[in-house]
C-alpha cells in the first residue's frame, strides 16, 4: 500500500526453477502464476525427455494467512523437437468472465492458451505453432510475447514477423464467453501493470455465464434451455 516503503509479505523458492521471469495474478488476486524462462529462452526444454517442471509455470494460491501455497505446474503439452528453443515466456490474462484464462508465448513452442481457474488442474484450451525455424539445426526464433488486447491476441515472432490471432469457440470456450471478453476495452495496455478486468453488463456476459453453468453441469437441460430462450435475440 505504501510504494515508498514496501514490505515483503511472503517469499517462495522452487529447486526446479532456473530463471524466475515474470508473475501473473488472477483477476481477483487469490492466485499467482510464476514463469520460468529456463536458460534465458535459448534452450529446447519442451522435448519428450525434459521434465514437465523445467521451463514451465508454477501456480500458487494466496491463502487467508497471506502466504503463497503451491498447487501445480503448467507446461506446454505439445512435444517440441531438439532444434526448437522452448520455455515459458511473456503472456497475459484473457478477460473470460470468472475464469483464469491466459495466453502465453513459448518461443518456438508457439503460443498456448490455457485455463488455470482450478489451480491444481491447469489445461490447454487452444494453441498456435509455426513449427521450427530450421528443421536441420537449432535457430533462434519463436514467439517472444503473446498478449490479449481489446479482442485479439498479438504475438511477436522473433524470426518470422508479427502475428494476430482471434479465438474461436470449442468445447473449452464458447462464442458467448469470447464475445464477453471483447466487451472489456482498455485505452492502453502494459502487461506488467496487469489492470483488473471489469465487464460491462451485456447479453454476451449473461449468455457466457449460462454456457459455463451448462459446461460444469450446474444447470439441468430444461433450465439451460429456458435461460437461452429468454436471452435469445438480445442486443448489447
């Protein structure tokens, strides 16, 4: 609270981590995700033989005791080759309501969109991977950073330019949730500042909550259908 006289509340260490690169809070501040840029980003650490704890993310909850409690690791699930430098790097939250969904760059591993709402069971819900820069020998390349900003994902590719991505619906994320995320508009964005997301009232927001309840089996089929019918045709 006092920026001139900061006080350390808690500290954690992990023998699996090489380079504590960045930290991302959940939107409500009850969880925190640390990224390990193992070897400074120049090493292939997403091979089948590499431990899942190396060059990965470590997820902690922040308890009522104001201490950080380890929950799990998240690492890019797709196996990469020995010529692709691949470790966790820059990313940001995507404003899916009431979920911790994050997009993150993994150098030549591409980008991964993953859900860590349940800190013990993070899982990937989307990805993009260009493949190796050079299939014959290791080269320096891949996605340096991946950030969500006002409805799209922007990622800088070291060797091959600049990519812009749009999320598409799947079994893990609905079009209504994507549309609700797009209602969050920022005048500017600095990932290190990590602004807190708020959602304006909208039909996509309401429909997104219904989709989540259905996905998590929180609604009966009849109740879900009646809620969808009630919100059909609505405009923001």
